[in-house]
C-alpha cells in the first residue's frame, strides 16, 4: 500500500527555521517525483515545487522559488520542505504529494498534511 | 501562467440530484494534464479524475469528467451524502501546476 506519512504539527516564531518531512512507503521512492502543496487557512491549493529523489532534480513554482528549499534523502525514502526564516504568512497546512507522469500529470497520493503555525 | 477559473463558487443541491462543476482555463490545456480532486473538511484532497476523463482507482462511476481545450466539466450523476465537499481542478503546463480556486458543493 502506497503511503506518504508526514511529520507532526509545528508551532514556530517568525524568523525561526523549520524542516518538515514526508516519508514514502509501499512503492519505489526513487521512481516518482514528490512535491509539496500549500493550503493557507480557509483557502485553496497552491503547488510549491517537486523533487525527483532518484537524482535530486528539483523544480520550484516561481511563487515559492527562493522562499523554501525542497530536498530528499533516498536512503530513507524521505522528502523535506525547509524554511530558513519563517514569516507569519507561512502559516498553512502543507501536503506532500506523489506525482504521476504516465497517462497524464497529476498527484495520485497525498500525505495527511503538516500544519505549520508561525506566531510571535 | 495558465489560470483555472471554477464555477460556480458554491453549488447547493440535494442528495440524488445531478451536479455539474465547470473549470475554464485561460489558455488551452492538454486533456492529459487536467485532473480533479475532492477535499472534505479536515482531510487531504483525493484524486478523482485524471487525463480529464479517467477515474482514479476506487472512484465510483457516478463521477465523470469531460472536456477539452479550455473548458472542462466534472459531473456527479446522483449525489450521495458523502459527495458534499470542495472540488478542485488542476492542470500542468509550462513546467508548473496550477489549481482552480475550488467549488464548494453543499447540501441544499
């Protein structure tokens, strides 16, 4: 069974750093792109970027380029989303997703979400 | 960037009725790259339709997708109580993904 299990909720102060994780199981982690999607409170879905764990090729949405870092450790089947200096506007639910690029481009599995709260 | 506009913003219907949700793109989208998701409160989104018209694994056949070019439709033939949720369309183009703003399907 394919699963994406994300790390738990975080409460941080503005200016702090943070790294959240997403562990994949039940499939070949290095054979699928993994991405991140943001959902701000009461709002819609925003694609942030993707990484191919097989070779760490990474692509970012222009809206998030330079704001976050996506990485992966294929030895432990885990992808990461990282901030060096959080802002209150980073408060949101963050989902990791598995990308499928066969017979279309879409996200077939989603993690359960990691709620990040940034408040002074 | 391709912008997806979903309509209506909110759709109020009763169980057993037919729901028709629209997703319009600002420029032509390959049908292969158009997907639909369902999100219930407190849950992660779930893939319903990919390639504009192919149902994802385990999705009931009351859900169907259609369309091409700039106009796409998600149809739910007979609404069940568990279908009331928010629905998002999503496209891939120019090396990026974008989502529509969502349609909330609520019980009338």
